[in-house]
C-alpha cells in the first residue's frame, strides 16, 4: 500500500504545526510497497521551441539538427529540427518521476532512442515496474522500464531505471542480500 505524503519530512527548521502537514507530491513508500507488474501512464506534454532551445543552451548542444532550422529543413535527413535525445530522456522520465524520500537512483540501462522527436511533438510515458531484489542490508534494488511515446502511441525512447529503496523492515531481508 502506498503511503503518499505521510511522514515524508519533518524539518526541524519550521514550526512543528507546519512540519506535521503532509508534503504535496511526495511519497515515502518502501521496497516492500513496490508492486512488480504495476504500470502508470503520465499526462501528455508538447515539447516547445523555447524549452528545446533552452535545454540545448544549458547543455551546450548546438548540433545543427537541434539548433539550426535552416540546416535541418534544407540539408537534414528529417526535413525539420530534432529535439535533443537527452531532453526527450529527461522530459519523458520527469513525466512519471516520483519524489519518494526512500528511493535513490542507481542508474539506467538499455537506453535507446527508437525514433526521432521533433519540436512540437507531444509525448507521454508509461512506467512498468519490472522486478526487485534484495541488495544491501538497508536497501533493495528495483528496476522499472520507461517507454516514451509521441503522438498517439509511437515509441520514441526506451530505458530501464534502477533504484535502491529502503526496506521498511530490514530484518526481513537479513541473509537474503547480495552485499
């Protein structure tokens, strides 16, 4: 059972009556709460010209396919500007990201850019909880797939996210961990 917003933080730097209020958009689920096979779907979002170029500027990606409309439309393979793959990855994962105070990113596997994404495309993401296993004395390892789609279901990106997550009851996993 998910425990959304319950006891996620209790800052000592604010009044107690404020610290006791559940934090919006924050979860404190544990390894034991994570259901293998569960799927969630995000809202859709359209990638604008401005945010695409802001991302390119932030990461200094001025490749002609993402930053030069004249090149992309007259000489490029696709006839229009691409959105940087790193931005599609970031935006796509952000659509289903959680603010779980007990989970920590361990890394990403199998990242693939399946099809191009263009300025003005609308994307959404489906996250599927694939598996989990005890790893450390205090943390288990979970793996979820992220599929980012554009339009009405065209797959553009796939990856698997690995996270370590605190056990609610670490004693239950004694002798079952890898390390």
